[in-house]
C-alpha cells in the first residue's frame, strides 16, 4: 500500500494498522452503551470480502446490500472526516438558537470585558465562537446509522468496473466522494471497494425514514464498465474529497503529480439559511471546496 499526504505531498508506504487505527475511535461517551457501534461492525467486517465479490459479479442479496451500505454509513458517521463534516449542522443549529434567545433577552448582559456587545454581535465579531465536540455528531450518526443503511439500501446503485490496471481507484482516510446529481437536494456518493470496483449511490430521498425497510424492496443496480476518462474523473473526486491522506495500490509515474494537482481541496459543510416567519429554515449540504 502506498500513501501520499495531501498537506506536503510526502510519499510513504504504511501498513493498514499505522494509518487506519485510532485509539478508542469507536468509544463514545454520549451513548448509553459507549461501544455499541462495535456490535454493528460485527455484522459488517467479517462479511465484507464476500459482499464485495457479490457486487463484482452483480450477484446482490440482502446481506451484501446491508454490508456495503453499512460500510458506507459507518465511514460517514464515525470517521474523523465524517465527524468534522457533520459538526457543522450542530454548530449552525446552536448559533441560530443562540440568536433567537438573544433577541428575546434570554441571555444576561455579556461581561464588560467583552465590550458590552450582545451575544449575537460577539459571535459575528469572532470574540466568541461555538465549538462542537466531534464525538457528539458521531453519537448522533451512530444512533441513526440503521436509518442511513436503509436509505442507501433502497436506492439505485451503479456498480463501476475499472478495467485499467495502470489506473486503479484511489482510496483515502475519508473514502467517500460526493457528486452533484440531477436533484439539487441530494448528491451522489461514490466509494471504492477495491482498486477495480467502486459503487455510486444516488440516495432515494423518498425513503420512509420512520419505517426503515431492510428487505431493500426499492434497491436497483446497473453495472457499468468505465472508460479511462471516467476512471480519471472518479479518481479526481476521490483525491479532492480525501481528508488528509490518499492511498493507492500501485505506484505509477503519473500518480504523484495527479495527487498534487488535486490536493488543494476537501469537502466542506455548508449551511444555507432561509428566513421563515420569526425563525429560519436551515438547509445543510456539502461542497468540494478549494482550500484557502
């Protein structure tokens, strides 16, 4: 396995334990059972290789759909990149709630040392800020992970085959790329399973989240053999969406330059605020943004 760090383009050859292991990464103090996600992973990890083989052959069953959707859901909920991205919605919610409380005089006057401004003004000026413990969005993600699995499992999948041995799919410490879809309310998720196989999911926004369907009655898929241009486009997304490290299985002369060219990006959470009566509607989304 080869790796390139996005920040300084350092190339190294790690083992999986040195780059994938986070001490107490699955322990979450906000949950009654701090290690409950480990029970979920017992249904995913031992069955991963078999499920990938079934996806490769287009031979899906309920178990393989659940395992692959579960793997993706876990990355989005529990990885460092996922926790960073999901923190924004909680930060924005706290800020908006604080603004509402400030308008109703629910806060006492701020200390004079801060300039005597209102809480809202202090936030806007940067004198104070909201800091979200990233374990909190992780806890929220763990608590809702089965709902996410059901959504992904009841969506349309594209099984993407990469026939070019000299251009394998990349992966990363956040191996989930986002892509604009036909519906502006949702984006596609692309994630590599092997150097020659990736899955693209267009999430079904009409899934009944209150009554998740683990029979996956709305699941559908299509197998696609990619062109070299399409492989390159997906690899570009995978590098840009990586949190800090890009991994690849084969060293080719073009790889370092390609990674360097696309390293100045990452996924950034975005909050769109829409005035609504006395309150605000907030629409949370994500964008691939060039680093500033």
